[in-house]
């Protein structure tokens, strides 16, 4: 099993020091974040989770980020959940909360594993 790099989880420009983790907002634009000087905290955390999710599940895309389709014009999906050693992230089906027909809840499940000692 493999371990994930900082760049796979947070974007190609992600770096860390002993005290800081630096994530460029521009690296998160491919998952829908529009970088501004005052993004809301929930926008940032969702963008980080969606960026991480790309390594586990998603749709294959070409170099222009256009989905690759099969002969029936359906997007080709991938599931790499079993590749990574200590982390598993996957999208759970959309859910419409009772009494809130105008909202769709999209859910991401995160499993974190540790080594037995």
C-alpha cells in the first residue's frame, strides 16, 4: 500500500515547515473554489476535502479536465480507495433532509487508520 503526498491531498503547491502547512487556494480552484481574499471557512474545508477525494474516487478526465466517457457516453469512474495505507475517503450518496426539499446534502466519509503496535 502507498502513502499520500502532501501535494496529492492539498495541491501541487502545498508545502510544510515545522510550524506551517501552506495550501495555495489556486490549487483548489479545480474542485470549485473561487479564491478570494475572504473565502468562508466552510468553502475552504469543503475544497480541501474535495481535492483529497480526487485521489480516492472520481471521474477520469483529460488534460483539459473534461470527463472521459465510454461508448455509451457515460463518464468513466475510478475507485482507488484500497491503494492508500492509512486513509480512506469516499463520497456517500446525496441525501435530502426531511422537511428541506430545497437542499441536497452531499456527504464525504473519512476513515483514518493507525498501525497496531
